[in-house]
């Protein structure tokens, strides 16, 4: 009887224990693994959906901002997205917080006006390394088609694409430096800038360790953490959660990976995830549709937009305006 009781108590203790020590890895070793991930993905192409849950109403948005908004029907927007040169070719430690070197983004949605009128909206943006294009089709009560051509790179926040859930997420931080370079900084100067925690934690179904990125500011003698990054030990230390911190121990925003897809041998990319703000009742959800394709050797002509008939085009390069016939 005593043996049975002892066994039951041991099982109970093990079930309550949420953590254990993972096989120790050093910051330098982790930096090398992350750098390999960053350099291996040369280009990427995929389709995905975004959805806000629950959907905001016109009244709620107007009360929150004082402005009048269009909202996407059922909160859904669908995208096609391609990008290459994900790291700067000149300086891989100085990434562009706008979208990568070349990209093509196409967005489809059904928009609803405050008066509950619906219309289809299409927005396409591209940059081939030299020329930027933008096309917008939609509007109520009459559809309009407008486009622009210039040497300027259209602005697309990388953190609002699937790249924001991936190992490239740090590219679109206010200080755009790759994650590997932030980890490598421990070799170069202040070793306390990164604190690696090899305790194994179960996070959203992943077995993870945690890297704490530190500021120079101190609280009660300790450097403040500005980001906690959780890495899946079962997926070659692929990042699966980014907690943006505010204050000593408060999460301001959390980027959570819910599933990973193996896009090459031993290489993983997020296929779904959410962005949450503690205290908010809304979640921004991302879901890949179909396969995530990498390293297709995409050519310059892939990153281009063909304007349909009836499009009013402002070509800033040639300083002309015309309508596509």
C-alpha cells in the first residue's frame, strides 16, 4: 500500500513539473544556428490569410480613434507574397525595416462602408530593386483603378507579413539588426546583452528554451529585458514566440507561432500564428494557404505588376499620366 501511495505521489509531482533542463547550448552556438537559417532562405513565396478576431465594428473604431474606417468583411484579407534578398546584400547587419530587397504583395478583401455597402478591393505593390509600383482597384459606389510608378520602394511593414513571425522578425524592429547579429554581440562587447536560459519550457505546444535580449537600463541592479524569444528545440531552435517587453516583467505585445512547416531539409517556417496584446480582447491571426516555397531563384520580372485596362497611371519616372487602353 505504501509503495502504491509513493508511486502515485511521484507521478503527481512529475505531472505538476512544467520544466526541465534542455541540453545546454551556448549563445555563440545558437547565433551560428540562427545565422544559418537567415542565410539559407534566399527567397520565399506563399499565399496566406489574415483575420482579426473578433471583428471590430465601425462604431468601435470611430469611438477609439475619432476617425471613420472601412472594415474587411468577416475580418478576412487574403494575400500573395513573394520576397527575396531578405538580408541586405551590402551589410547583413543593417537590415531594412521596410520589406526586403525585392518583393511583390497582392491583397484581396471585401470592404464594408459605415452604411454597410460592400465592394471588392485589390491592392498590389511591387519593387524589383529599381522600380516600385502600386495598384489599387476598388471603391464605392463606383470602382476606380489607380496606379503609380516610381523609383521609390512602396512601404510594406515586414512585421505585418509572415516574415514578422519568422527568424527574420528582428529585421523590422525599430533597430533593424538580424537576430543572429544581436546574439553575436555577446562575443564583441557586452556579454550581458544576451542572457540565454536553457530551462525547457512548453510554450504553445513547443518545447522551448528562451533568449532574453537586454537593454543598458537597469532595474534593481539587473538589466531590463526588452524582448524574450522562445526557440523550439525540436525544430533546430526555430523561434516560435517573441514577447516584446515593457518594464521589468510586463509583456507589451506577443507574436506567437502556432504551427511550423518544413520548407527544406531541417529548415522551418511559421505556417500560422497570432499577434496579441495583453488586456486586449482582439487577436490578429495569420494562416498560410498552400505550400510555403523557398529558394525558387525568382527573377526580376517576377516582382512586377501588370496594370489592367482602365487604370489611371501616374508614371513619376517619365513624369506622365495616362489611362491603360
